[in-house]
C-alpha cells in the first residue's frame, strides 16, 4: 500500500477531481465552427469573371465591364456604371454564408438566379443556384445548401 501524508492524499484527490471535470467537459471545449459565417470566395482568391443569369461581368485591368456578349452591353447604357459594377464585385468578394438544416437541395432545383464565379487558378467556374424562400436567401455551394448571411441577394444581383 502506498503511504502518503494527509497533505499528499489531499493533492491526489484534488488532481483526480480536476481530471474528472476535464474529461466530463472536454466536449464543451470544442468550437462549433459550422455556425460561423464563411466566405463564398476565400481570402486572397482573385475573381476574374462573374456571370449572373445572362449578364457577364469581367475584369478589365483594374476596373470591371460587361462583356461584349452580354445583351445589356451597349456603351450608352453602361457609361458611369463602372462604380456600380465594382461595388457588385466587392459585395461578392465579401459575401458570407452559414450552414443550415431547414432547406433541402430539392427546393433549389428551380433557382431565382444562377451565378457562375470564375476564379484565377481554377479550371471550372463555381456554379451557385440562388433562391429566396420565406425572406431568407439560400444558395447551393459545393453541393450543400447554405444560408446567405451577408449581403442581401439584391446587393449580389443588381447594379
């Protein structure tokens, strides 16, 4: 049998109780990152082109423009819209989504908008289906339905 003084046994009991408390509460120390908003476009990724339904917006040096294949690309209609296009692209680069479990992928089969993001270094564009249901905007990102957290769908689709 192990011989310890009363002070030694008190230390054993204290450390045993601390170990039990730690073991019972270890699951509460794990952070739940699924509830934190995550960006659609990762930090440092470069957006080259953005297609919203039939409208194509592409990088032209330091500014943005409609591509010539867009039906709205008349020069008279687009003069002075460079700032609006830059704001639209900035909104996409700052857009955040959150995980959700209320809406299934079946409801996004008929989206309100289809957006294709073309990023530097990626061979294929990222196709996003966007639909507003009960004043909430959902989008399909990497085969998962996500809730749009910031900004609003209007700020991402209108200029």
